[in-house]
C-alpha cells in the first residue's frame, strides 16, 4: 500500500541543507501579516492626504 505524504515532489527532491535552513526561519502568523497590511494601508492613506494638502498649498501660491 502506498503511503500518503504531505510533502510535494519538489520538497522531497530538495537537498537536506535547504530543508534544514527553512526550518530555522520563523513563519509569520496571520495576525502579524494583518497588522503589517493595516500599517501599510494607514501609511498609504496618510501619504495620500499629505500629498493632496501639498498640492492645494502649491496651487494657492
């Protein structure tokens, strides 16, 4: 009987060294990724607001 494996063919063919290195790298949680996305969105909004204010003041001069 064939055993089911969770690893893909690519993962099985990789060398032992890259696999060991991959295990050392911590994975980001969903909460961390969501926080970064939120911070990026807020930064984008602030930059857009700042740019629009600069354009308005440049037109007045």
